[in-house]
C-alpha cells in the first residue's frame, strides 16, 4: 500500500488521519497560520484555536500543545458558540496579523490574532470584532505548562486572571466579565463592537507584566511588518508568494542572535502515525547556505550578515568540533528525550524534544559551512582574517576525514555509508578554499589543495557513479538514487548539462517521483526507521531549479507552480506533502521548504547561476 493509500484508508473527513487523537476537527497541520514576535511563534487554526505555543522562546517548553495531543494538553480557542457556516482565514496584507472571519446564522465576527514585536516580555493579543448581527462567542483557554503536562493554579492577581505552575505564569486581561477556571468565558459581540484579550507571560517571581494597549500594539505590529516587507527586492511574477515566504522566514529568526530555526514546532510527523517525529526548533548548518542566499537575493543584507556572524560565533574555532546543528543561542548539547504524556499528532509517537542527531558525524556539514563562509565573505566584500582561518581549517579537517563514512545529509539513523552527496560536499569545502586563495591572492600554496580537489572529484565520478545506468548513486555501491544528488549541478561540481547529471535527473524522475513530486530517498532498509515518507518539498524545488539550469524552462516553471499550489490558504508549507491525499506532513512551517521556494523563484525569474552553494 502506498503512503497516499495508507493516509486515505485511515483518514476521516477533516479530522486528520482518523486515529481518534489529536486536535479537534478542522485543526490539521495545513489549517494553521503562523504568529510570531521574533523570539517565538504560535500556530492559530481556522477554527480559532491556538494549538501550539512555546514561551518565552522557540526552544522553551510549550504552554499550548494540543496539536500534539488533545485540547487538555493546552490550547486557546475563541470561536462562535453556534454552528459556523463559513470561515475565511487570511493574513492582513504583508504582516503576521491573522484575520479569521466566522459566519453563523446569528451574524458574522472577525477574530484578529497577533503577537506584538517584543519589547520586554511576550504577549499574545486576540481581538473579536462584530461585523453583522449579534453573535455569542466562547473563549476556552487551557494553559498547560511543561509541554502539555502541568495544570496551573488559577487565581486573580492585580486585575488579571493568573495561571501559575513551576517557572511559568500567564496573565489574561481584557474580555467581558471574569473568566473562571479553566478560563471558560461566554460573551456576545454586536456589529461594530471590539473585544480585546491580552495574554502575557512572565516568571511567577517577577513583576506582573505591564498591560498592553491592544490598539497601540496592533498599529505598531502592522507598521513593523509592513515596513520590513517594503525593503524586499522581489522576483517579478511571484511577488506575493515570495513575500509570504520571506515573512515566514523572518518570523522563524531569533532576534537576539540572528539564528533561524528549521521550524518553530516539534513532534509533527513525517509518516502518518509513525515514529519519524523530530524537534526542529534549532538551527541547522545545512540550512545556512540557503538562508544566506535567500536573504541576499531579497536585499536583506542586515539579516544575512547577522546570520553569518551568528554561525561563525556558534561554531567556534575547531572544525573537528563542528556540529550539524546548534541551539538558537549557539548551544551545542541538544539532548533528545520523549514526552510520553502526549498522544502525538494523529497518534504519531513518540513525541520528542531535543534532537539526538546533533552528535552525528556528517561529512557534508564541512562543505556546507565552507560554502556559507565563502558567500559571507562575498557579502561583506572582504576576506576577514577570521574567515580565512575558518576556511583553511575546514579544508584541513576535510583532508583528514573525507574518506570516512558518515550518516549523510538526511541524518540517517541506520548504518554509516560513503554517501555520494557527502563526498561532493567535501569537494565543495576544498573548492571554496581554492577559490578564496585565487580570488584574494593569498600567499598560500594552493597546489596540494587543487590536487585534493581533483582526487575527490575523480573518486566521486568513479565510485559514486553507476555507468551502466548512467546515474550517480545514493552511496558508493548503492543501486538507488537520492535527491541530495542534485547538489552535483547546484554546487558547480559538474555542469547541469553534463550527460552524467542528465542521467541522474532522469533516474530521480523514474525512482523518486511516483506522483510528480520528489521523495528524498527510498526509505526501506537505509535509514534505520520504519514507515515511508511523503514528498520532500525542498527537494522538489531543487529539481525545478535544476530543470531551469538545464534549459528545461517549461518543466521548471510547471513544477515550481505545482509546488506553489501546495501552499495552504495563507501561503505556508510544511516539510513534506502526500500527493493524492492533499495533506502536509512534518514540522510547520518549514524554513527549508520556504528557503528553497525563494531561491527557486529568483532563479526562474532572473536566470543565472544557482546560489545554493556558489
């Protein structure tokens, strides 16, 4: 049975995959929009429920985790009490202000949700506006600290309803009347009436947060996002979708350091009901090249520079200590644990926080980091002593370890192999150091590095290539391909029109595109996990970019626009997609998907060399 058939067999209409657990009807992954304040982010569904929020930062414990369990694991739902006949869900212009309009037999209301750009502590503002008639509303606020585990003590404090447990406290102000445990409140709203709610977080031993003026906060939040969006340089023809992707990427950035989380969520599955449930609230070096280039293409030099500086700081001075990912402040230890009290999204367990892959050896990271450093130097317009030292030490490290097998670009939890894409990335590290010597006239002996670069090239073209099938392979001796092989044309390792690249693209089309979108790889027996995956959206954008570079312009645009059609109603993408079932999979929204979208959009509209590793 295919993955699509599995989903369809288990799926009940609008209730997810029919496992009987997880969010209420209407709150599947793709029903959500993103709110954010540049420190953390929330997911708000079309039914008016905030199903996921970590406070105070991306990597903090969640106080709302119903998306990974049940409403009793924490959520805040504001919606009409009566049956909703129609729902409209959208962003207000080029902002992260979400508007949800509900139409009932009583009338119509608009729910406005946003997080003010943080000045001191975090706030969540929810605003109910009467549009027509008189509508009875219900607010159901259930804070659950410690990732959906701890029930707080609820009391009144200084004009606010307080929920306190352990190191966390939430304070609710506004509304109509006084909420009672568990913050249940019914009220009516008439046409023209506005009823604001403000939820604020603090440590219970600190002062209660200063009240927020909802009117002022709304104006300031709208002004901030519109002002930021006005700076963007956008590709012709795809302005709206690229703006939304860039706004999403900005919302996934941690303002104090410039780090970009891979996604603001944890535990959302890559396989329906399966075990591929990871924590993505960290910063991957692998995402860095795409991040830097997406920001540079859009004219966001400040963000690109801040991100590059953060990466250099996080990594330190020893390339042998380089990790595949870091915490948002540069943390290195990201211990993985399971949250057994959470039932998982549609029964997908275990739910994990932390990520054990941080300790894996992945050869490709050395090349990814070298590519980022090289591009960062281009952005600065000069080669710093620190940058030169880093590039040289990376090359030295590659010279010591390039022959070792690794876990590969996809963080396989099965046996190590000599993954072809990893060896190409080793080549990238040496190539970027050679380029740096040449571009800046460094007094370095480049001859041994040129020789090593050629050695790597020759080995990949020999051991990583199946001449009989005319395709590069997933790893040396493998009979299969892998979407990571697209790094070959996208990095400059070989020209896009090289017959070996053409043959590899054909093999990917035949083996990894069962329904017109690209799988990362065939999962059986290679990654140490059970279950299949959906189509990996970033890889599909990579293929569209490769088509463009090969002169297959119609194919590139056709695939690109097919991928755009997978965005949800507010323009967001997850990590994966199940063709045929029309469902998003994995953590959401996924920065990798949006980064690949942005890079592909610029490539298709402007042509030229792909910026992924160049």
